[in-house]
């Protein structure tokens, strides 16, 4: 059984405070969109899919107890809340995608001359459906990625390396890149997994390592600076990471440190994969140069759990993400629809999304 980062029932939402992991497992109640915004901004919840789900569910919880008389007032109120939620973590596109989809949903409902109360109910149902769909999409991503690797990687069993956290704690369940690792393990095709510590926030050592141990997957934690020597000495077959935003040309923004992994993978001739749902692909963004990179507080770099680790007064730069150019994504981009080369991603997704 995978870990549960989000607990939801109609009118009630709790999230696992990931700042306290792996030492404490404490669920905190989210009562409204302000609580949702703060949980996302403070990184109590993180991971692009989970950000969208928690943000949207925080709206559903607040909306459940809200009395709004007219459809126009409801549409305006919801739109303002959605716009606000997007500002919590601007680089991850999933919350913006959820906002756009929910606004479009309200527009269609409004045209049918629905009452405010019925629109509220249908909007809550639409948001609740995101939970189910995310888990289904993640399992498809895991299966698609694992099968593609098993067909294309010439190894008796696969040694996989991953970065940051992309598992159940970053999604509604199962995970994206870590979901691929899980699927490989379930199919008996995984020899070993390596996870980076992922400084400065240590999502790898705190969260990914926690999930790997929980699922009894054979795994080893390494420091970020050990990636190249690990590729050389440990017979790594593949690197698979997640994504916070994929541009139309395949350039991918992901947790800081991903770019250097891709460069090292290219030098060592190790296939490099991105695993992400189609909601992480921003077809309105032409290339990685158009992606706004969030910069985090300097204290995240100079302190660990409140304890200073750097020389007082040193200047710091703390971008939360970097962009990996499409040409370095040599394995492919794994989605719920299949595995695509970066150059074919836009056409393939447009065909599938337009057919729905």
C-alpha cells in the first residue's frame, strides 16, 4: 500500500505535512483556499500534481460551506480564488492548468442556465474527480515507462536513478517518475534504485528514501555531487525524473539539479527520461526560455531545519528549478498516453487531447 499524502472526504481535507517527514507523520487540516495556498507555498505539500489537487480541493472545501446567490457571483468568486492559488508556486504548471480547466467548466455550465447551487455542486464533483484521475494517470505513466524501458534498455535488470520526490507524496498516489520505478519493481525488472538527496530541501533523502523503504524497494541514497561517479561505477541503466512544466518543444523545468543529471547522463550514454502527466505539459509555452523559475528564500540554502550550516553573511542564490533542454531527454517523455520523443510531444498530445 502506497503512502497517502492527501486525505479527503466531502467538506474535509487533510494533508500530510511533508516538512516533518521522515521523523513525524502529522496530518493537518486545510479549511479554505488560504490554508491551501499557505500549505503549497510553505512546501508542506509539493510536487506539481499534488499542488493542483490540494489547491483545487481546498477550494472545494471552502465552497462546500459557502452560500452564493447568483451564478455570476459564484463564477467571479471561484475565478479569483483559482487565480490566487496559482501564485503559490508559479513554475509548476498543473495548478494553472487546473484553474483554466475549472474556469472552462464553469463557462459551459453557465451556458446551460444552471442554478448557483447546482453549479456549486457540479464544480465540487469535478474537483473531486481530479483525485481519481491522477491516480489512474500515474499508474498508466508507471506502466508505459516501465514497458518502454524493458523493451529498449539492454540489461537483464534495470538500475534506475531518480531525483527529488515524484512518488505518492508528490501526487494523489503511486507517483510519476517514482511510479515508473515502482512499476519496474512490480514487474520484477528492477535490480536497484538510486535516489539523490536533492539539496537544498532534501526531498530525496527525506521523502523519496522514505517511500522506497516503505515499499521495500532495493535502494541507495546518494549525495547530489555523487551522480557522475554513480553512473560510472554502479552500472546505472536509466535516469528518470519528474517535471513541473514541460514546454511545447520538450524543454523541461524540474527540481534544481536535474539539468546537470541530464548532462552527465548524455556523457555516460545513459537514457534520460521525463515522467509527467499531460497536465504538466504547457503547450502555450514554446520553449524553456519562457518558463518563469521560482526563487526560494535564502534560508533554505543556509539552514537545515532552522540550524545554520553556512558562513554568516555569505551571498546566496536559490533557484528552485532548472530547465533541461529537449535534446538531452534521450529516453523520452513518459505520459499517461505513452512515451514520446520531445520533438513529437506536441503533435501527439494535441491529437489525444482533441479526441477526448
